[in-house]
C-alpha cells in the first residue's frame, strides 16, 4: 500500500546528498494539474523554514498545488534567512523540473535542527528527482523510505470505502507531542470534495490521532500533515471521507508510537466518565506525560497508584471514591484502593507490546484517549547527544 494507490499521483524517492553514503533522503509527490490541498502545521512558534514557506504557498495559490517535496536529514529549522532562501530554491528546482509554478510546490523537511541546510549538495539531486517519478507501488515505497530519520520502518496506509480511497505515508519516531509530533504526513484522496470539507476532515482526523499522541512532551518545529484531493471519484456521502481520513491518520499515528525511539511498549490511555470530553482528554494526557507511569510501563508494573495520582493533579473534576482503574480490561483499583483481580491476566497483558490503561471517573459521559509509550534506556541513549 502506498500513496500511489490514488490514481493520478506520481511519487519517487532517492538520495540527493543530504545524508552521507547514498542513503535515501528526498521524496517527491506530484500531480499533472493543480489539485486542492489543505494542511495542518506545528503550533511551535519557532517553526522551520519549510513550514513558513508551505503556509505561504497554500495561501498564495488558495490551496492549488502540483507537488510536495519531502527531505530528510536536516530540518532546516533555526537557520534564519539562509534557511528560507534554501527552502525557496528547493521549491524552484522542483517547479522547474515538472513545469509548475514555484508556489505550487510545498516543502516538508525533517532532521537535525540549527544546522545550515546543505543546498549546494542537495540541489542537483532535487532537480533530477522528477526523472524517476512513477505511479506504481514501488514508486510510492521509495517515497515512504526517503522520509525516514530515526524511524525503523516505512509508515504507509491505503483504505477504501464506498468507492472512495485515502492513501498516504508518514514519518515520526520522537518529539511526539501536540501540536503535533516530530512527524510529517502526506495523504491523498480520489474524492471530489470542497476545500472546506477536505480541511474539516483533515483537522478532525489529526485531532484524534496525531494531536492525541504524546511520547516525550516535545513539539517539533517542522510538523506538517497535508491532504490532497484528486477529484477523480464522486463526492462521497456525509461521513465517509471523514471516517477514512480519521482511520488513516490513526493507523499512521499508531505506527509512530510503535516505532518511537527507544520504546518497548505502546500504550493507549483512555479516560472515560469525565464531565466533558475536554476534561477526559486533559486527564489522559496528564497520565501519558508522567515519567513515573512511563517507567512503570517499561517495567511491566501495573502501578495504578501512579495513574490515580496523575489524575488527581490533572486539573479536572475528580472524586477518588468513584474512580476505577483497569489494565487490559481488568479492574485493579476502585474507590482509590486495590481490589482483588486476575493477577496473572494483568501480568500477561503488561508483557504485551500494546498496553491499555482505562480510567473511569464515574462522573459523566466525557471520553478521550491518548497514545503514548514507556520510557526506557533506549530513548536516553538516542537523545543524550545531538540527534
């Protein structure tokens, strides 16, 4: 499955000299005529040059674009005016190679922050990327491979329902926190929909997936999610496109959590029974960001007291006498005390790759979930130096 499952999408990936040793470090996604594109970007105020440029290009073209270039190995963040100039030059090179206008090209970049982008080394390779574009599965696979940094596997998705398809690719393995995570994502659909509907579908999908992920509390400078509409399939019924985009985003978000730097456990923390969804979200995020809870996950220890303590400091309505905490669907605590339970069942669940923690506040109907991971030696080893 790849982004080229969408008719009319061409893609490729290759080495342009950003990374040493011929490692793939640039991906290109193209269409023959301008199509509608919407995007969601990092809320980090120290955003990188590609984010600034892509936002500007989307505004200048009212969302009509021809190509998306993704480079890996250098974030082109905290690089000042030279970084913006380099970003513009990369877009110009792609535009020239496919016969497009410069502002019809968007740019996503990922990698090390604060290091000048090696434009002279990368520009010739970027200029020739278009010569290897293809519409087959292998072309999409090359593009997905070229996005990766510390990722250990390609993250792709392709889903269809009622004659409509959504497909795409993403990268992300660390600095995963809202809004969004160190992540890039390019999605496409064949559905013919208005720009407003496309934008609403993307924002809703991101809210429940990429913006409901928290690995280390660090929000990147480069986060970008883009969604193209090819318009070759009929407009879907209400809810169909929205459900597909949400499912695609969630699949890719779960891949990122599984591949998070140094993680041995992936975890879904659900808070239910809150007064509102917003309060449930706040409670789940408080548990997800607790290093003590993360260490318990790493040690396969269902230390529910740490979960309860975090809920109690989340700034939400909470009566400990009404709280039930479960691991893998097995309740281990009610009314702020331990209860008899299937110890072997909980132990077996804690040994699994995915762990489910459920907190029922017993107050209302509010529900929310956050994706997170454990905290172990591998994460520290990866990030104790420039990486």
